[in-house]
C-alpha cells in the first residue's frame, strides 16, 4: 500500500484529512533526503503511520501534527 493511499483512506472527516495530508507532505519534504531510493517506500509508510497515530478528528494544526510525526520517526529508526 502506498503511503498517500493509507492517509487518504483513513477514517477522518475531510477537514482533518486535508490537515493530515498536508502534515505528511511537509514532513516528508523535510526528511526525504535522509533515505536512499531503496528506503523511500518504507520510510514514507512509516511516516504515514506516524502522522495517523498522532492525528485525531480535531487535528487542525499542521505544524503540531508534523512535529509529532517527525518526533515519532526519530524515536524509532
């Protein structure tokens, strides 16, 4: 499953999904250079799961969600 498919198919309302998607995209831009071509798909899935784990239906703060997801990525190599 592709990372964006995981996010787009999550059980959140449309407003929360927009914030979640944006947080994922912005977080990915900030860490993409840390992964080799072979690692990209797995890293994107880990990031998608990290964003979804940090999100809830009231998620409206892209920066806060992005920060929590990136912290989760750093905590689990």
